[in-house]
C-alpha cells in the first residue's frame, strides 16, 4: 500500500460483511502502488478474496490526512496476517514504512503474523537497506535536514527514520517468500503459494483459538460431522438450546474455520435484535452485501429481498449463519429452503426456540433426510465447569489448593452454563476474602438452576451507580454501536466511562473488540432490559430507557413521559 500520494489511501476492500468477533480483516496488504498495484498485488488480492479470505488493500478513494491514518491503523489492528510486498521503490514511500513499523509493533505486542514477500529485491537489500533502499533513506534524511534548515515542523525526524530502518531489519530476517527463488520468477505460481500458505496459517490460528474454549472442542467436532462439507447436496444445521450454552460460539468457530471452502459466506449476528431495531429488509441487504461483495444494495421490501437473494445464491456454494433466530419468518425470508442454493451450500441457524426449526424438521420427515440436521449443546460437565470458572477467577485451569472446595461448590451452582461460569468467575477475580466467596456460594445455591438471570444479577448488584447506569445504557441502547458515540454523554454525566467500561469488561459483562464496538451476551442484555421494566411493565413512560422505536414514538406522541427517558 503506502504510496506517497492519494493512491496510498485506505479503504474497506473486503470479501465479507459483518464477520463475527475475530476482526474485520484476516490479511492486510502493504505494498508500493507504483511498483505492484496493477500487477502482482492485484493478482494476489483477487486470489485471496476468491478463497474467501477477508483482505484489506487501498482503492484510491480516501485522501491523505488524519482520517486516512486512523482508518489505516484500524485495518492493521483488525488483521491477523500482514503481507508486505517488498519492491524496488518500496523504501521511498513513507506510508509503506509507517505501516510496516506499526505492523512490527503489533507483531511484538499482539502476536499477529508478518509474511514478507520479496518481489524484485532480496531479503539482504531489505534487512541492510542496500541498493535502492539505501538511496531512498539518503533522500529521507536529506528531506529531514532541509526541513530543519528551513525551520519547518518535521513529521519524520531522525528517531522515526531509525524506527523505519529497524522495522525493515526485523522483517528482512523473517522467513518469507522470494519470487525468484521460490517460483523462478513466475508470479502466478507465487500467488498460489502465498494463498495456500495464508489458508494454512488461518487454519492453525483457528485451532489455537479453539483450544481456549473450555468444553467446546468436542461439541464443535459434533457440528463439523453434521456439516459434512464433502456431501454434495444442500444442508441446513440447526443449533438450539437455552441462552448461555455456547451456541453462537460454536457457530462462530465453524464459520471461521470453513468459510474458505465456499464461494461466498455471511454471518448474520443477533438476527432477533437486528430485526427488532432495523427490520428484516436490513438483514436481507446485509446478506446480499456479503454475497455480492458490495455495499451498494437496494431492496424495496422483503418480497423484493427474497427475489434478489434467490437470484444471487441459486448457483453458488455458500455458507450462511443466522445467529439467534426467534421467528420462522426470518428463516423463510433470509434463507428459504434448500432449493434456493447451489450444490454443497451450508446454512447454520442458532436459536433458543426449537419450534422455529419445525419447517426444516418437516422437510426432513417428508423424504429428504439429508437436508436437515440439528444439534443441542450439552451442559458442561463438573470438570469442564470447574476449569472454565477457574480460568476466569484465577487465570488458570485449576484453583489454588486453599480455594479448591469453594471453587468446586460455586462452579456446581452454574448448572453447566458457560455464560454463568464466565460471569461468576470474573466477578470473583482478584477477590481473596474467603468470607465473600462463601457468601456468594450461599446466594447462588438458593437460585433454581433454570433461573439464569438471577445468577447473573448477582454480578450486577455490586456495581457502583455509574457502572450500573452504563451497563443498562449499553443493554438497552448501544449494543453494536461504536463506544465513542455514548462516551461523550457519559463524560458529561461525570461517570468516568473509560474506567467503567474497563471494569465491565473485566467482569465479563460486556466485550469491546479492536473495532471499538460494544457487545453484550443476549442473556445479559435481557437482564438489563428486565431491570429497566421492573414494576412498570406496561407503563412505558416510566421506563428510564426505550429501545423499541414504536414505543418511543408512542410515548412521545401521547405525552406519557413521566421521567427522563433515553431512546
């Protein structure tokens, strides 16, 4: 990327819309546009996106400036693998070097991987800045001297230039792929090698990530068998069970692991919540955007959406996940039936209500046994429950000897629900007063196993007033929003929101990814909304927050407001 002109701009060239949790991009391409934009780098980008690998490169649309820099660094932060393409003029482009320096920092601090490509220069030239790289750095240093001589403010001083050199030295030592050595100068062959290498790295990353999911690998393996990507027909897989069992986690892992096997793929998260806020047509547009790989989608109504979806997926091998479905109409209008899709397509649906999957069950019973499979995750067994609790309470698999009995007792009250174990363990993390642990155990053991929200509420009650207010604001209004939007409001309220958000994250009550989007488990969201409704179920004007636009409009129209309301 990193040209010294507007062509070095950052953008969102990617092959999927709204991917889950693991970052917007998987690969970030860093290159000198003058040398490789319309040739090698374009071939590489096309190959990666064809494999379903979400790849960032510039598209010449965003001009230089602060917006460019922030967009650029966000794209780097989101990516799992960085691919710098070293060419003759690479070192002459300041933004190439700025990007590379940031990537090296991310590799050091966050473990992201750099896969260097030596296009028409050798690793020695990059590492020791010889040839065209030596000449480029003489020019950078001369520009700095001239800047100082004219008493102008210099963005790139000696320290910055040295950081660029250090980054080149570091990356020049890494194991990479050299065009003339690896494929004797055949660019097409090298593109194929790079694409295969990236796919293998991503597969290994997924395995590594899965190893941290206590109790999940065996459940994921069962769904993989149902998925059976070698079966030639279309197949729907329903994952059902109560909230907090790990249905979404299983779907996310499967999606991230297998998306590269499909022509197109889309993960529609929080279908229930998204339809409630934005309507079903919004979900149809989201799905079409992912399949067509464009943001410009026009849908008149849901019937038009159905026609368009059927038209674009009919001959394609697609992977689609509908997460947290609560109404059969969502299935009917988003993924319809197996006749909509091309051979070997897979549709995964997660839901708390097995009844919404009834139509698929009927299809199976009517002589199409291969079309539909269902899976209900088991509750965690006592050993898995203890391990998950300990990971969040102590940061390790097993409890300290003097907390062993208490840990076993507390983890047993969660009835094998991963969400309750995670939240309860996080709420006790750092707390070493045994009497408080014993008190928490007494509270938990008196709650019936099926009353999950009562267990979760024990982690809400000890929060400070500002922490409770921000938790409720997020639960009712800001899930899926960038944290910067409400920060100003919370600042004005004197809530010290940055500290509060950190506390809520530490207690596993919310999550905030590198994209700064606020997220919350649906059980915790429902808890927050139930708290707002308590004692005034049908009196909307007394609710402190209104998240339903129809209710908000009705309260405003009829003048029912009886307290300060956020909506």
